[in-house]
C-alpha cells in the first residue's frame, strides 16, 4: 500500500474532487461553454491520474481492504465515513475514472445546450459512483447508491430524446423502488448488529429465514440495476432517449453496480440463502443470455440493439457469481468456482469497454445523420473507412472474438459452468452464436453494402478527437483481451476470500 499522507485521503479525493469540481464548472462556465468543457476535462483528467495508485500501489497478495479511511459521521446511530477498496472495487473505480475523461471529450461538440450543467452532471455522477464502489458503511453506500440516480435522471431528462420524460420516470421508478427493499434489509442488519459496518455484517450469523428475506431484498435492488430479466425493460428506453454520454456511463459503469452489489452484499452476508436460491438467479441469467440475445436480433434501432446486447452479456456476470454454489455442491472444491467469479469480474470490466465503445460509435453516426435507425444507413465504410474499422472491431469484440476482452470473461464463465452443469455451459455458449449473429448483422446493414442514403454519401470520416476516444477504447479492449493477467492478479486474493465466506454456513 501507499505510504504518506495522500494514502489516507486518496479515496476521499477521488470522490470529492469531481463533486466539488462540478460546482466550479457550473459557476465558471455559466456563460462560457469552452471554459466549462476545459475545466471539466482538467478535473476528470486529474482524478484519473490521482487514481492510478489504485493499480500501481495495489497489494495483490492480500484480501484486506486498502487505502482505508475511517472517521465518525453520525455518531448517534454509529454511522461512519468508512471507505476502502479491495480486488473487486479497485478495478471498477479505475474504469469509472477512465470513462469520466472519455465522456467529457466525446461531448465536446455534440452538446450545445447548457454545456456547463451537462459537464457538471457527469462530474457529480463520477464522484458518486466512486463512492458506491468504496463505501464500507451500509448507510453511506445507500446514500451514494441513491444519489447517483439524480444526475443521470437530469442528463436523460434535459439532454435526451423526444420521449425523455417517459424514459426518465421509468428509469427512476424501477431503480428507486428496487432499492427501497435493500434499505429495509440494511436497517434490519443494523438493528441486529448495532453497526453499519459492511465487513462486520459479513461475519454476522443469521437465521436462514432472515437470510432468505435479506437475499430477496438485495436481489430486488441489484437485479434492477444490472438489469436482470424480467426487470430489464427500463434499460432500452433509457438508452434510446439518453444522449451519447448518458448511454456510455449507464452501460459502462452503472450496470456494474448491480454485479458489485451481489459481491459485496448478497454472497457474503446471505451465503445460505444464496446457495438455496442459486437456481433462481442462474435461471434468470440464462434467460437473459439466450432470450434477450434473440430480442437483440429483432431490433431496428442501433441503440436498442446494443442495449439488449448489454442485458444478454451482463447475464454472464450473475451466472459466473452464482454457479459457484453448484460447483461446490458437485465437486466439494472452490477452484472452478473461483474461475467463475473471476470471469464475472473480467466480464464486467470488458463489457464496460465494449458497450461504451459501441454507444460512442452510434453517437458518431447520430451526430452526422441524426438517426439511430438501421434502415437509414448502409455503406458507411465507403465514406468513413476509419470509423468503419473501429466499429467493426468493437462489434467483433462484442461477439466474443478471441484476442479481445469480450472473449476472456465469457470463456472463463463458460469453462466454469461445465463443472456445475453441462446444460448451463451449453446455454451460456449460445451467446457466442447469438452475439456474432446480431453484431455481424448490424455491421452488414450499417457498415457494408451499397450507399442508399444521400446523407451517408456526404459523411465526413472521424476527426482527431473522435479517433482519440475510439482508439483509446480499442487499445483497452486489446490489452485486456491479450494480457488479462494483471486484472486477474488484482482479483485473486479477494475472490479466494469471498469463496471462504460463501462455503461456510452462517445459520444460527
């Protein structure tokens, strides 16, 4: 771990620098859009650079929390300002910081209305999402978890499409109502233990009945956030109406909070209920992988196709997490289960890069043609060859092409699934066929073929700013795809520690 004063405040800096910076962007950029954009880029870049010690100084040999901050907050109720990271949260924070910079650059020209408010909203979102990933106090986690809905609600509602009001209300109601059940569970744990310390809850014995109801409460919150079938319907509407930056952050970061919630709460706090109800989550995950893959094939809107693709690919996350119980029952060991959990985390990081890249490519086309409908395109490669190169690469990664990050996580989960049940692995492997089908079908209709639209004939290829954003994501996808070992090393100790929790009964 890092030494020195900064180590004790690093996580607070990463949370509060974007939050306080958003105020400066609002004030200084009120009537100067260029100032707002420049200041937002400076703040997000500074946060990213300050966050690099989470990777370079991370101790991969321990599962203990690192960069810990612990201070009293509301002492009457024993609520603390308690922050820390482990192998699960550090990569997700780095992913958030990475996209914080890219979203500012991507919206440099496309956002013309209330630029200072738009940039400030994303800075607020960045700070709150980092807070979610490093909060170790249950109520502090809930505050960050709920507060981040507000800037996303505003981004969709103000800068979104014609049905933005409908999409924002649906998004807010689904996510807010789901998290109410989580709040009830958190209060119950506090009453039983006298503390809001999440790590203390991991060690606390509970009756099976209490675990069951807690598990269902957590499931209601995190299943909506991922989102899992059948509470997924808010996501396509939110993506279609959101501006490009909103779609990128929603797909690349916010969906991961559901998977992170299962890792931080459901599995270690309610292991017996998780084991008893693993069939439910596995079943819903496989439905998402297969059924939603077919739904993606039928889409005529590019954003909707990518949104449904996200739901299908995120099914691998919950599948990888919960097949651990089936593997342990079958083999009595946890080596195969560790592969599944590591695969779920790699899939989260990979999906962040790929889905963010795909929504950015749609944004590039939308900025030029102002249409997301597939039928309005065709032959884009003839007029935008560099754009076509990036778009096809991202679509191939989305279909699980070996050598890209899209292959690594899915392969790990499929390999792990064989130790649980052959049919789990068989159904999960169908995504390699379905993913290739809808990804290549989209490429054929949009990128290749004859130019039929006069607007497409006059398209300008990507500029240097767009090439920088797309090129950075392409490099990230290749690095994780060809050299996933550093990411796996960060995860290993934390995964082993989690599996120790879930194989031991906590029933009193």
